[in-house]
């Protein structure tokens, strides 16, 4: 087995008195897709946000490619360039066209000539099935289309890991499928992904590993077929019964 | 005394001379105010406690004192204390700049804070620097939100220039007062003055609202 690309050890996080994450341990190998499931408020988003340092952990370490990112002096921006994030509410830049949303960061960070970056952005749009929307403003797109643009925008940085925080939860039910399809394609292309999701179908079919969180703990984890077919923990059983 | 409305007409060329000065001070003053307001607004939105406090003191002082007193202080008191001379025009522009800057900084701060935190996080997650996030994501959106309030502040500043008559800047109100003291046609001339301000601001409001619509 290859080395873990992201490794989380003894991670704890509290907001004031409220302990949100307690002693979380896990690791992700290159090309692996991990789904994080659990009830609302269990700390899934916070967990994801700790991984790319949008939240500062209270204790524990996070290692990325062998470097401890939770140490003082680690270059956060390097981490952000390599670990992308897709948000529940898309967070597209409303004042920029679709193509400019995708090109903004690569342009600002001077990752290539303008024409080259445009070409690359068009390829990404093709990948998410939205070439024809390049010059639209985000506000004119459906939620599903906006989320696909957000995925293309994250991919433009050529990240090594992609984090998804409930990417389909803000979507009308009929738009969920198109986004999941794009994510499934990414998974098949070998992208390393950590996905917080309420889509049990996705967690079961696409991911290599499922983590069930509750009350800030990882209560159960394992291969999807084991966790879904034969959950060992009572709380996992209860949760699955409520969502399936 | 019988009113002679012909004075209302004949004073207009004099007032127009003052109008040029009024507009010069208002435009340069608001530009200075915008620069100050942007910096102070950013300071008031940032995390640095010391800069935040200093900016807060500035805003409190400006908001807590009348513009006329600020102008008097700037033109007479400060040059006397520091032993230098400040031309009335410069003092007037700086007074309008400092004054509108305080109000604009609150406009800037409000607009920046109204931008969804997710915009900031999205920029951060793409590896952009704080400066890049501010200049290419937050400010362009904030500017759009600010525009109506900025236009409003400009109109206020245009009217505020009339207070600068106390430091002898030859703006429109000053010109009118001079004309009154040489002709004693108080009613006729001040009527002309009031009308001039009213027409000027009506035109400005119209132009600015057109600009706002174009920016939408
Ligand atoms: N910035 C914050 N400040 C204070 N409390 C917070 C903050 N962010 C999250 N919390 C709290 O931490 C707990 C865990 O939140 P988190 O968003 O991680 O849960 P979640 O599992 O993602 O839930 P959901 O499924 O609703 O998205 C919640 O009780 C939440 O109110
Ligand atoms: Mg969440």
C-alpha cells in the first residue's frame, strides 16, 4: 500500500465550550475516495474545514504529503493550491463570468499564459458538460450547473486532493444527479476525494471507504459494503435506518 | 424695501464663478475622502486591533464634531500650532476629504461585511493571497453595493462646501455673501444661491442615478 497523502491524527476542535471534533484519526491514500456521513451537527463540515485549515484545530496533527501542516510556519497557501474545496453553496464569484470564475486563480497565480489558461478552462468546462455556458454569469445558471462550474474552478488549480462539503445538499432533487455524475467521473479518473454527503447511493457506490461521524467522533468506518450492509454500531444502524 | 428680482439674475455670473470652486472642492474632496474611506474601511474590517482602534478614533472625532469646526481647526489652529501656512482652498479640500472619508469608511466597512464569508473562503481555497482576495473578489462586489451610498455622500459633500465660507474659500456661498454685502440685496441674492444649489443637486442626482443604473 502506498503512503497516505493526507493523514489526520488525534484531531480535536472546539468552538469555545462546544467540542465539535474529538480525537479524530484517519488517512487518505492517493486515488482514494472517502465519504463522510452522519447526522447534522456531528462535525463533518468542521472536520473537512480543518483538513485545509479553514478552521484551526485545537490539538492533533494533520499531515499532507509527509509535511505537518498544523505546525506553525507551514505555508497555508501551498496547501490551498493543492487541496481544492467544493462548497455546499457553490460560492462562485457572482461578478465574474463562468470562464472567468475558472481562470481567476490560475491567472492571479500566474500558472500560465492567458490563452493557455483559457484553453484549459474550456477543457474543464467540457469535462463538466458546460462548454456552452462559458460566457454566462453564474446567476443565470441552475444550481446544478453552478456546482459543476465550482468543481471546474477547483480543478483548474490541478489539485491533488478535492474536498466536497455536501455538494448536492443545496440542489433541487432533479439536479443532484448531474453533479454526482461529474464527481463519479472524477473518482474514476483517480482523483483523491473526501466527500461529506447525504447521498447514500454515492457513498455506497463510488467511495472506497465510508466514515460515519456522530457527536464529533468517528463512530464507525470501513468499506461501504460492510458499513451499509452490516453496520456494527447501534448508532450507525439507527442513522442508516433514518436515511435509507 | 422693495425687492428687485433683476438682482437675482444679475448675480448669477458671480455665483457661477463660485460654483466652479464649489465643484472643484467637492470633487477633489470626495476623491480624497474615497481614498481615506477605503483605507480606513479596510482597517475597520481587518483583524489588526491597533489599526482598528486608530481608525475608530478618527471616525469618532469626525463624526463627533461639526464640519465647520473641523475646517476652522484645519485652517487656523493647526497651521498656527505647527507654524506653517495652508491655503484656504487646500484646507477646504482636506476638510471635505477628512470629513467625507469618515462617513465613506463606514460605507466601505458595511459593504465589505455584507459580502458572504463564502466568497473569502472560496478565494482562500484557490490559493489566493489576502490582497488578491480583497482586490479581485471582495472589493469589486462591495463597490457595487456601496455605489448608491457613495453617490449620496457626494451630494452631501457638495452641500457641505458651503460651510467653507467661514475660512474664506471663494465657493458659491462665499461669493453670494460678498455680493450681498456690497449690494444689500439679501433676499434676491440668497434666493438665487438657494436655487443654484437646488438645481445643481437635482442635476447631480439625476446623473448619479443614471450611473447607478448603468452599473447594475
Ligand atoms: N464557526 C463556528 N462557531 C461556533 N460553532 C460552530 C462553528 N461552526 C460549526 N459550529 C458548531 O459545530 C457543530 C458541528 O458543526 P458542523 O458544521 O461541523 O456539522 P455538520 O456535521 O457539518 O452538520 P450539517 O450536516 O448540518 O452540515 C455544530 O453544533 C455547529 O453549530
Ligand atoms: Mg456541514
